[in-house]
C-alpha cells in the first residue's frame, strides 16, 4: 500500500487524541494538554470520544443525505451531539462522526457562544482571501495538520425546527463550519492538507504515533526525503 493510501476499515484500533481547548487558538476539533484537565473532565472527555467514529471507518468518507423530517427525534439527536461536543472539548461535530449519514452538524465557536445546530447546510459563498491554520479532528487520533481555508463564508441551512438559517461567518467560525461541512461531504483534513503532511500523518497513524506538522523551515527537506523513499 502506498504511503498516501487510506487506512482501511479493518485497520488497527487507534487511541484517542489529546484535543486542544475549544476556546484556544487553533483549528477545529483540536485539544488541550491532558495535564491541564482535572480528573472529572478527562473522564467525561474519554467517555464522549469513545462514541465518536474513528479514522478508518468508511462512514467518514461517505456523503451524508439530507434530513427530511424535523421531529422530536432530530431534537434529541442534536442534544446528544451537543453534549458529546462539549464533553469532548470540541468546537464542532458532524453527524458522520457519530455514525449517522445525515446532513446535520453542531458547533460552538467559543465558550460564551450558544451551541447551534445546522441542518442540511450548504456553502453559498467563500471569500477569495484564505488563511492557513493548524487543524485537528476528533475522528483522527493525535494528528494535526495545516489546512488553508477561506477566511469568510456564507452558509445556509435550517435549524432543528426546519426554519431557514443564513450565517455570515468569519475567521474561526467560518473555519469550523467549513470543517464540519467537509465531514458531511466525506472530506477529511487529510484531504485538505499538503501532500507531504498527509503522507507524514498517515505514517504516524499506522504506527500509533502523534503527528505535528513539520516546521516551515523543515518542510522542504521533509518533502525531498519522502520523494527519495
């Protein structure tokens, strides 16, 4: 299997990553250091992440279908996802990540924001201005990579009651929404990063190791080493 290939669904079980704090600088679904968390927070986080689908499961590479029924079951699903997102110390969660191929996501861009659900989200517009940022993912253990995304986004969808919603997002919020909509389209951060980082991250996943992106000054050397393998 080539270094760029996906790990198949029958691959080894992967350990849960250490996520950066949802209100800290960084990309969606990153994590805080374990030593910064108290025992109860670590316990609740581990229990939440045990319910999140991990890399290698084909559901993460599948496109979700539109939600057509807005009922009490949908409200309960939203509440469950928000609970998992919060306990897992994430800033967003897509239905694919809990094994549901429905176009539904939840997000909370900072600690003071009210968690929101977005059903059947569609990106209406993206700015030409882009910005690179390190991103992690609750479904890809111990891996962070640099992803370049538009700084501003206009996203439409519906709320949990089926009412139309339009969100004009910038900065971190725009990045979170793009990350989670990618999930609903079966696209992962490994598909969005540079080839060299993707290959390094896949190697780390196979070995059960962590993968921080190489420093910019080392990236050229890293690519040359990979090309010579």
